[in-house]
C-alpha cells in the first residue's frame, strides 16, 4: 500500500487532522539494541545464581562473573548485578558502608601469619558441637578445619601441629584472647604463666599476636570465614559429628581449590598460597620432627615415651601423680607441660638409659 493511504488511515482511526498527526511525538526507542545482554547469557547468569545459592556458596555478582569467565563468557559486574536486580534476586542497599572505606591489612607472604578461632554449630540431632579452623592470612588458604565436642587447649595444640606437619609452621599466629589460645588475661590480667599453646609457640620461635578484647574485627578474615562456612553448612545438614566432618572436608577442598576469592582478584586460595615462597618462624625446625603426646603422670611420678624403639620413662615427680600433661618431643629433646602451660620438665633423651632425668 502506498504511504499516503496509510497516513490517511492512521489519522482517521485516531481521530486526528493531518496537521495534528504531523506534530504527534514518535517513539525514541532504538530499532535495535546491540548492547543488550543476550538472552542466553541472562539465562546463564540466573542459572548460576540459583545453583550457587542451593549449594550454599557465594552467589553475588563478583562470584558469578568469575564463574562465567571460566566458561569464556565475559560480562561486567554491573551487567550481572542489573540482570539479578531485574529478576528480583537482589535488593539495592545504598546505605551499606562502601568497601573503599574499609581499612585492610594482609600478610605479605603465605605462612607469615595464621588466624585461628572456633565457632559453634548444631547438628540436626540437636547436639551442640564446636568447629576450629586455621586460616592463612595472606592467601586465605584453610590449613585446617575440624569439628569437636568442645574445643580445648589440647585440641588447639593438636590441630595446630597437625596443620604444621602438612604446611610448615607459620611465622606468627593471630587469635582472640580465649583461654585455649592465651593465659595473658587470666587472673584479671595478672601474670598467670603460659598455656600449652603459648609454650609451643615460644619453643618454636613463633610470634603470638592477640586481638584487642571485645574487638573481633582484628581477626576479621577468620570471622568472615565463619559466615561463608555456615551458609554452606545450612545447605548440607549433618546428623553426627562424623557426618559433619565429611561435610567440612568437602567444603575445605571446595573453598581452597575451586571457590574464587574476591580479595585475591578472584583467584583461589590454593593458587595464592602456592604462588610465592612461604615465610617461616625465626628459628624454624621441621614440623615432621615434632611429636605431641598426651599422658597422665603415674603413681611413681613419671610418664612413658617410646623413643628409638624402646619405652623411656620421664621422671616428673610424685607430687604430680594423676596430672594430665602434654609431652612435646622434637628430635632428642622433650618438654613436659600441663594444660595450663606450666613446664614440669625438660629432657634430653639418652638412648643408653630407660629412665630419663630432668635437665639441670
């Protein structure tokens, strides 16, 4: 049909004169939108959002961008955010404090500092348990993560040495002021000696750092980590401690090896941990040489230690009979301490004798 009849028809239908029609506003929308997000990319963004949420992982715009990049799909964080907003998956929060205002600190090398803390969790059976973790400050690499009925000073020493046997001792540690980590605030801050963990650090030349009381942001990385972990655990319920430990093992592999970390430029913690040389204590020794034993002093005032294929008896004193102790063994040197960190004796093992006296 010729253009003029079409114009006449339009004017007639709308009840306009041809003069009015000439001045009617026309749509300013472009005929095409070359920069519009392709439907298949939009669908992939929403699918990733759903799958990451279901498995209890981070599902923000940055994380989704990182996963899309692994699929060779390059989109901006803003594009992902807009897709999620239009699909009503997120709500803008302009009142939140901008990240640019945060004060950050970060160790310059792997193993320069490990952060540790423990948190509470409830099994589906209703049982309350505690989870302890050790996190590298530089790489956010999780060196240890286990669940226990209750975290004690003994467990702190045990988990720390277990992690060190695989990853080496750190140059320093950062924890809160819980009694399992330090006795410095015991007795109202008066001198109370060292606990077992502090004694081990001093023996190894490891610097101990403690956050200010009632200021958990000093240990911000491990505190933030608990949020990530609990979000994951909420999607993977466990009925027993053994079940929960299996979930923690799976999470640790996922967190270290697969999950892109925002603070690491969306690299994985395992990548950052292996990228540059590791720091070490002021007087490093091989963690493989360490042996940590838990014992009870017998009625004769001694404990036993298998060394060089034979049982040795370490004399402590009858006054300590029935006392629970920790024996720290490094090479031919042994140190026996209580759970409060009191040193009961130091020994240099003489392979020619079964009974070992304290060093004088």
